[in-house]
C-alpha cells in the first residue's frame, strides 16, 4: 500500500502489524500532519462481525483523551478498507529501551506513574487494556510516555453482569482468543505479561491490567523479563507457578515500591491491588520523596475509604455470586498436572496457511508440522508475495519465509527441529529451519505423503501410494524400497524408532515393525499418529479421536478429544502434536462433506435436495435424471440419487467402488472394485434386481473414466507396479485392452469425445498434471491441450468445447475436427470452492451446465491456527474417563 491514498491520507511507510491489521505511517493532505493508519487486513473487509468490531474499537478509543494515551482522530473508509486514523507517536518503545538494560529507579517511577495515569483514565471510562507490555508503551529519552494499542480493550461488564464473556475488539500480535471472543476457557494477551487468570482462560477485569503493570514495573527495575521460558508453555507455567524473585530488585528500591509490587503481583486477583489509582498515588508520593511510612499511609487511607463502601455490596452479592460461580467456574487441573491452555495464533495476512500448495492433482495434504519441543512450526503458504514454507518461532512469534521452497507441500521437521524436509517438483528436498540452501535428496515423482521417523530417516509414498521408500536425510544417501503395491494414502512414524503406521486406501490401518511385519490396528481410514504412552490419534469426519494401544493390534475404546478439526480431502488432519504435548491445528471440519450443486452456463447455481456427506467420484445419467456417487470414506456402497424425487438408492459392493460411471443407456453403473490383492471391473444394475456382473479382472488398479457413445467401449485408467495405462474394456469382445502406457507418469480419467474419435485423459508427472487428447482407436499423435497444469477433462456434448480443471478453476478449450484435432487456447470458465479429492468430482451435463460438489468448509487457506498447550494431559484424562464408563 506504500504510495497509495486512503481518503485524504497518503501512505508513506509500514510501521507495524497486529492480528487485526497493519499500521502505516501516512500524511494528512488536508491538515498537513503525519498520522498512523491501522488498516483492517485485506480479505476480511466482507466480514460484517469483524467490521462491527473494528468500528467498536474506534468508538472506544475515541472516548480516551489523555496526554499519555495515543489519540484517535477518526475512522476512514476508502475502497472497502476501513482504517483507524491515530496519533503518530515517534520514538522508541519501552521494549527498545529495556533491550539496552534496566532503567534507573527515578526513570522507572516516572514511566510507571505515567502508564498508571493512562490506565486510570481508561478504567474510569470502563475500558481495560488487557495487553499491556513494553512493546505497547512508547518511552522517549526525554521522559514522555504514551500507551499504545488499546485494541484488546473491552468495555467492562456492568455490575452484576454474568460472565465477562463479551467479545473483545482485536488481536494481540502474539496470542489471541478463538473467534475473537473473550470467554472463559480462552486466552488473550502476550504470555509473559498475562495475569494468572488470563493464563487459565478465565474471565478478567481491570485487575489483569494491574498484574501486567506490576510485571512491566519489575522489568523496568531489573532489565529482564520476570517470566521467561524456552517455550510458550514454559512461560505460561512460570506465570502460574514460579516464585516472584523480589530479592532481585535493586538494593536501592524504596520499601514502599517493593510492597506495591507485592500487591500488584498477587496471583489471586481477590488479594491483588484493585485500583490503578492507588498505585498512581503511591508512585507520586515515592517520586516526590515521601518516606515509606507516609507513602504507605496515603495509599492505605485511600483503600480504607473504598473498603467501607464495598463491604455492603459484597455482603449483598455473596449468596447469588456463590451459586453463579459454582456453576461457571472452570474445573481446576488435577494435582500434578499443568492446566490445559487454549490459544489462537493469528498468521500475518501476507502468510496465510495454504492447504493445497504445490501438491499434485490439487490434493489437500497436511500443511503444517511442529517440533518435538513445541517451539517451532512450519507451514505452507501460497500468497502473492511468497509461495513456499514459512518457519514460525512459537516463542517469539517471528515468521520467516524459507527461500527456495516454492511449490512445496507436506513439510516435516526433523526430530531435533533443525531441518525441514518437503516435497516439490517431483523431488524430495530439505532446508535448514534457520534458512539457507536447499538440498535435493531424491526423486519423488507424484509423491503423496512424507514422514520423518523417530529413527531419523525419511519415509514417503510414491505414485498412487503403491510404493514406500526410506532414506537417511543426507546427500548421496541410498534410497531403499520398503514395499510395493502398498495401496497407501498416508505414512506416519510409528511408536518405536523404525516403525511405521500406514493408512491404506482400502483395508484400514496397519503398524509395520522394523522387520516389515504388519499388524492391523482395527481402525478404518483416518490419519493415525502415534504419541507417547501408547496413545493413538486418528481423524474421523472433522473430529480427532484417541485410543490407547495395548500392544500388538489391540486398541482400546476410542474417545473423541477434539471437534472442528479440518480434515482434508485425503482424510488427513491439519494438525501436529509436539513431544511435550502441544497441539497445533486448523479448524474448519471435514472439507469432504459437500452438497451437490448444478451451476449453469450463466453462473447461476442451485443446490440439489440431498444431504451433505463425504462424497467421492460421481457421474450423471445421460438424461440427467440420476446421479451416482461413491463415498470418500471407503464405504462399500454406491448411492444413486434421483434428481426429480430427491430419493436415494443404495447399491452394496464387495469392496469400495471407485470411478462409478453410467452406461450410455442409463441402465447400469460400472465401477472399479478392489478385491484381495487385485481389482475387478464390476457392472451394477440400476433398474433391475440383477446381481453385480464382473466384466474384467486385473492385478492393477482399474478406474473407469467414461463410455463411448455407442456403448461398446469403456475407457479406464489402469495403474500398478510403477506403471500406468490408458485401457479400454471392449463389451463386444469381453476383453481388457491397453492403448498407451507410461512409466514416469500416472495416466487416468480417460473420456471419449462425443463422436468417439478421440480420448482425453490426464497425465500426472513429476512436475504436475496435464490434459492430453489422443486419437481412437489408435495412432501415435498426442495433443497437449491444457497449456499448463490441468486434470479431469470432460467433453461438452455439443462437440464444441473440452473442459478441464486446475485446482478450483475450470477452463474450456474450443476445438474442431478437420482431418486432425485442432484447438484453441484455454479460457477461464468459472472458479469456486468446489471439492477436488483426486477423483472425478464433477461432470459436464448435456446442456453444458456443471454438476459440482460445494464443500461445507473448503477454503484453500486460513489466517489463524489454534494452539493447545499441555493437551496430552487432557487426552489422558478423557481416555481414563472413557474406560471407566
């Protein structure tokens, strides 16, 4: 935005960034003064609740008029981007000053007194700061103090109001509450300056500001933080339990100031100093040179005057308050356990987490990982400014893009947290977490998943999950083939070094020991992770489940331990758990849950009258009256949906059918079914009770694409043993015949042109996917029509256009048949949040409209993550409670 104008304000520089927006320096062309503009992040301006909250912040700040508070001048909106116009406060922050060492006692008293005056003004207006810290205080060498960013402030509840659960107005740059809400059970503020009640996720009042004021005053006198730890959880644990070292105060600290600090730093808010005015009066007396007894007497007299009036109110409210608190008070943590702390981690608007990234076929894989000590996070972003992996230090909140990681997906941290391995451009690569050169380790064409084992080795899945490889993450290390025909979608490290957990696309989850022996775990599908103490986590339709492994294949009763987890199109969960029990995850639920919609050529969309569920590949009958769909949850049945009546017919299958395709007469549905170690092409009757008919068998995966118009040939993608083919099944001859093959690409989704003279198909190689057209019944010509990435081609029945998708965008290619296939450049047709899970999840209907799956929560990227500290303690308690039922 540098150089642009917002109303009458010309933006000249960016000077800061917080969870609710960026802060710019700007020139007021009307009044000729420089101001600060706090602009709501781009992409959030359509959020009515967020905008209302932003305006509420402006009104609150406008009520503050004090020389020690940064002034607000107005609220400006231009081009849909609202901004607070604020006083530009130059000079260093108190944090900058403290980086050079402690302040003198006199300067500490002066700064503290001015901060107290600012807080007193705010508290009298019913406003709590709730994120007071040195970074939010400007303290010039000349002695002038300004308190900044009352963005986390909220109007205090009126007397007798229930809860303290009003919505807060903005984000802290470091840790904030879920959904911008300040309610019991969530945390707002910065860890080192949080009051204990904040750290426990309980409702807060102005006494939280007094605690933070005491922490800042202690830091000014000592030149170092009062509460520090190697991780966020360590810092919060210190806030809750560590002894305050008052002996560390300088020897010259006045006794009255020591006693003030003791009252400010009382963990029990009932015993803490209640009013900042008391602190301000005492500081004035000490600063003016009053003796300790006199200073204490002034403050004590002030407190006694307030106490007399308060006793009657307390007595009258005790009965009602006792009952209400008993109902609302969070349960205390069991003895010996740290409290479970729930935080929200906003991401910079320029670095949102992206769930698609550079992954082949646009499939959504796990996009984040956390180090074993819970201090480091890596995730994938795909923004206009940077595309690749971002390294995030969870203790400091620093984000650092890792150069050279464009197109990366599935980032994983090494066990020691020093390296990041990832997949990109058909290669397995690594880069230091601190940044640096990228090492190319090995070929990984069409790799679908990656894991860094506890044995220090990397494990990944190859084309279609048919092969699992392993290697030491060092240049020149040999690559070892562990197994072929794996049929796996996910590979994760096992509970012991060298062991793996494999999630098969069909057939459940197995644990593979170091000798290659497999043990079924009795869990169907899901993204399974092994944690300490034999705990297994696995995903299930937007939930995270936990069970305890008793050894071997015995798994205890599963318990739900988290709702609202984003579960990807491959069944993977967007979460990671550190070795010390910190959970990091993205919310959003199961993105595979979707509604069937029809989008016509004008862009209008209507939702069909069927429930949302985890749809898989689909097809429409030639007359458009029925739709057949598979399920992405490995269900052994097909659904046939009657568009006119809204009814559903279920067809049971021997296995989990893939690629269901209507016959040209609409009387049958054909699908590939895995049976044992092989595959079958099976035909299911729709209009009769005839039993399923096996048309063909193969040791390789069979994925139907579409029938020729005369009903004689069915085009299929066939793959296995590191090869793939475009094949056809000939109804007249009853045979399966291969047309073309590939050894370095996956060939699939073949469909006949309306005149049966051509077949369009997808070829997925090391660097992405492309759409090709080939003549039928044979010939050496191949035409690349996607001109870049493309997949899942479909022909319009008016024989004028070939349609294909790129992620969540659809393109059309006009073509003609003049003795040879001629075509034009791809043109964007439409785009939207429609489901793509690596199968045929859309169809072009006879009238040119599109049958699509609209995901219930299918955003490609989000701007925040959730963090739960000491989460494993909660999981253990839930498992114990579940076993006792």
